[in-house]
C-alpha cells in the first residue's frame, strides 16, 4: 500500500497531476480544490489511497490526512466509488464537507458531480455518526477562513496516532483552537 508520496509536480491535467519521485512519475487524481492549490515544479507531499480494480490501478491524493480519512469513509458507502468521493471532496474544504455530513445536509452533498439525491442521502445516513459532531451549523455557510484554508495539524496528528475521525474531532472540540498545535494535541489526549 502506498500511504504517501513526496515529490515535484511535473504536470497537471484534468484534476490529475504527475509527481516525479526520483525519476519515477506517479499520476495522482486530486480534488478540484487541491488541484488549484498546486503549482508546477513545487515539491509536495500527498497522502494517497491506492485503488485497485480488475482493470485499473489508480492513486488518489490528498493534502491532509483528514481529507484522506474522509475519502475512505465516503467510499465505504454503497454506491460511492473513488471518483464520486473525489467529486464530493471537490465541493469544499474537507472540514466543510465533514460538517455538511454531520449536519445532515444532503442538498450540499448532492451538488457534487454524479451524486444524486438518493446517493447524497445514503452518504448522510451511513456517515453522520462516523464523522463527529458539527463544528458549526449551516453547512453551506463558509466557515472561518483560518480553519478552512489550513489543514488542522492537531487533527491530522490525532488521526496519525490511530484515533478515528469522530473521536479526534470530539477530543479537539473541547480545546482552544488558538493554542499551539502541540498544546492542542496534549490537551486532546488528556480528554
């Protein structure tokens, strides 16, 4: 399993990028939001999901571990494959998508390309209890820019330590988001 790739972005096309890692080019499909944020000739690290099917192998890349875990939750829903999960993650920052699911906002999820009303409702039913509590109410309202533009390093760290997304989110809810990352992690672990 390829868990992450770090290399230089050499090409970009159709929400895919090619990352050169010591002379080997990996094609990685990313969300529309990540695609816009990456520039050619920049070194980047991608958390990856390696999808293997009967007739294809594909890599899906994410800028944060939270986005990867949310992607894995999405593809666990019947009828939602990797391309549909990427379409859902392309709607907004991972925290906003997670919040929309936590708020049972099926209309937000159904805005994704290829996701109908029934599929969106299935995502809500299957994942509402798995994504943690809402960070704010009203999923279509943009959340605080400081929260949405930067991945939450404390949340990524807790997930890397083995916490499920729901528990990590709940533990950090009780911690002041303005504290340094290390302090937030310590306090979350005490809770």
